[in-house]
C-alpha cells in the first residue's frame, strides 16, 4: 500500500526519532545496541536532545519493568505497541531475557512495518533473534507472525481493521496486556484517538494503556513546540483538547478505563537514583537547564488500567516527590496584566543582560539569538528607546578594547553612579568562560534616534586582590552581581555561578571600584548559601538579598539569603511555602522582594511573580499574565505563566506616583523529543 499524503510527515518523524535515539545511546546515556541497525545515519545531536531522548527511554524502561513486576506469575502475557515505528524494545527485552514467552505485537502503517522487516532481514544479529514465521492467516495486514513476535501493518484510525488483524494473529483479548503508544497517537485526530482508547478499554478487560506525549500547548514552550511539529507537517492534533495532566486523566476515565494516573518527566528524573542522575549530568558539557526542565514539564506518561492490572497505573506513576510538592502551596493572588508592544527581531534573545539607563534607554549586551538567519551567540551591545513605547533599537559602537566583549552569554552587567557600565564574566561556550572585567562609558547617550551613531569607550581591567585578600574570583557565568555602597565607595558584589568543568560555585567577592581590587567574603558561616548558579540578587538598604538558583545537583533552590554589608554576615530567611525557582529576576520595591518568572520542576507550583515582605517574611505568588495566541505568535513574546525566565533581563520601572511596573526583553529556545 502506498503512503497517503497525510501519512508521509508522520512516518518521517520515525526516521528522525530513531537517529536521535541512536545519538543518545552512542553517547552512553542508555544501553541499546540495536538502534544502530535501524538508524539511516549516525548524527550527533545536541546534549539537550540527547537528554530528552534519554528521559523518554527511561520512561519506557520504567513502564516495562513495572509491567513485568505486576504480571509476575500470570501466563500468556502480551505487549502491544501502537505506532511502533523502528522501536527496538522487542530486541532489547528479548536479549535481556525479559520476554520469556511474552507475545510482543507491533502495529504501524504498512509502509513502516515493511521497511522495518527489510532492516531486520539485512542484519544477521536481528534476523537470528526473530522467531520462525508461522503465519497461516490470509489477512494481509499481518506482515510477520512468529511465536512471540508479530508485526501488523494497519492504520490505527481504523479500529475495525486493527481488531480483525489482532484476532487473526491469535491475540487473547482476556490475557493481561500492556498497550502503549510512544509519541504516536498525538498525531491522530481526537475523534480517532478517542475511538482507539475506548476500543482498547472495551476489548481488553485486563489491560493497561500507556501513552508518552505532550501537554501544555499554550505557554511559551508549548507554542513553539506546536509550531515545530506543524512545520514538519505532523501537527499535534489532540494537545489542545487535553492540555493538562488532569484532563489526560479524565480523558481515559471518560473512555471506560477504571484507573488513570500521570507522571511528568521532571518527576521521573527526580525518582532516579542519585548516582544515575550524576552519571547523566557528567556525560556531556551541558548548560541548557531551562530548556531541559521545560521540555520535561511538557511530556508525560499517561497510564490507564483495569482488571487484573488495575494497580499498575498507580504503581507506575507513584511519585516520591509528591510529599515535596505539597510543601509548596503559596498564596495565589489574582492574575497580573501586561501590555504588549511591537519590537524588532534584534531583541529576540536570551542569556543577555539588560540595564535601564537614566535617560530611558535600555542597554542590551550579548545573549543568544538570531543573526544573519542563524541561531548563535551574539556580540556587541544594543540601545533601545523605551520612553516612546516604539522600542526602536540601534547598535552601540564599541571603541577602544570593545573587541573583548566577544560573543558572550550569562554574564552580568551593572551600572555605576558615574554612568559607567561594568561587564563581569559570562561564557562563549561551556568550556570557555570570561574572567576579565570590561567597562563601557557611553559617549553620546542622549541621542535617541537610530539615524545617529552612538558609541561607547571600553576598557579592559584585571583587578588585583586587596591587601586583606589572597584570592580573586575565577572565570564564571550564571552568577550574580549587584552594586553596593560601603563607606561612600561603590562596590560590586559577585556571588556563585558556574565554572568550566561543570563546577558550581559558592564563593562571594566584593570589587572595589576606585582601586579596582577584590576582597573575598568569608563563607564559613552556618547560614551562608551553598553552591548555586542561575540565582538572583537585589539590594535592600544595606542588605543584599539572594534568592533561588540551581544547586550542584541541578535541583532548583527554594531559599532566600541576606548578606548584611556592614558585618558581612549571612542569614537565611524562613519563608513558608516559598517555591523553588531559578533564572528569574529580583527587584526591591519598598520593603518587598519582587521575584519575576523563573523555572522549576514542580508540576503545579510554577513560578509567577512572587512577593516577599522582607520585614515579616510573608509571601504570595501572582499568576503571570496571559497574552492572546496572536500576540504570542505574531510578536514573538515566547513567555507566559510558568515559562518566564528572563534572567537579568528585567528592570523595575517607577512612575511619579511611585507605582511599579516591569519591563522585559527576551526569547526562548527549545527542543522537542
């Protein structure tokens, strides 16, 4: 049978997926020696994609192990893979002696199954693992029928044909059966996928139905995710109808399944042994934490079950972190509102630094975005006029030693009283970090038209250690820096960050800006914050307030620390129900700490705008604004609800009535597996 036009893109996702799985396995994330026989080529994927396919493989592995544990002692066990593609689970499980007579049935379009048989017959190691073809049926949908391995070419949208093929292949509809679909049913129309789910519930009284697919379509990551699959010609057809974990649970229960539970991929990763987590974290240089956690928050295992397998779904999705989740129940206030302004594509970036200048201009330097049609790290600086809400931007010409700015991301930029800007740290890659200090002095910043050239004099500094300190900060990125005033002298406090070699730092230094010397803050204090990066800091009177971040085990931090600048003593604040967050920004408004956006791994306690009363430690969380889909898509504001992580890209604006607002600029990059 020839592929229909609508089948071609969906079947193409199989070819891309198997290459990504092979990349992941070849890097040592997951052991699967059979993938190489099905991949058309060996292509190294990015560490982010490798991690994404790793957690997908671990989800399937957990599913199989829990199934075999649940059905131990039962005869005539069956596994049915719907939309199997070039999946190698049969060969892997057979080689590991898990099947032991279990029937393994794979179903996909006839063209895909035929191609799979060609691959199998082309490699002796696969062919030797195949049972003898004992098919005597006249049903042409049965491509191969062995004692414990059956391949069926059928359209999942036509359940009557699938029913007949399974019956002709000798499937027992009463036996304990695991039915699973790995990113396949999501490409079907809701009517077709619902019909398939309900058919399975009625046909298999002792079964479990497990799907691995996407949720949360309408936040920033979800919009880009949908656009990605749409561009491939294989749109996610059911995600709008079943957007959340709860709606997925209700879907299966409404379609005749007695039990249904959902497990998110962030929760799955946290359930892995700590040794395994550390092994994965050490395999490749990695710095895409936001995209990794966001990807995991958008993929789930939905597991429905009934009959003798009724307990299977709860056991599969049991989450040791649910008690941890219950600790984070902040007071949720009403939703905030925003105003969306059009802007140029040059502001579409992340990992940059933005500083609000006194004349209403915003300086943006570095970051990762689009230049000359390519995604890349960006060099130089931009000035943006925010006084007229037109957001006109133009390039800042760097003179002197401006070439040292480089193409850096995750650095810090602060503004001194003399209008001098100081750039500290950052990286060009996870193996190359900057350690020098670069200062910028804008010459003609009053010019606010793109027709005139605005330039800045730059100077490269190498501060020395002070007479009382023998250590200066190492090269780092994802750190924080803020300006403090001690003894009438402006100083810059630098804390934490990442260093080459994936080291997470806990050191704190103060840079004196008259003599340009470093002094280290003692960290051997009981309340001193531990190693972290992607945190935020703000200055409240004579105190630096440090919040959130990621620790050395890649876990988001739920803590607020203060450093008294007069005594250099740390103190940790006790804030009930304070949720973890990182890659957020923090601001001081009167006696309140305002935390904007960020990322965490909790499924129901995502960062919005947090407000902490620093006098009483009372805390509440506000929902982030919702833009319309047209605003999100047309204006490229890929941020909504829990997906704001404009690290150090926000400024607090105050009007004459002393009310506060927030301005931000940034863009999200994504990965889908």
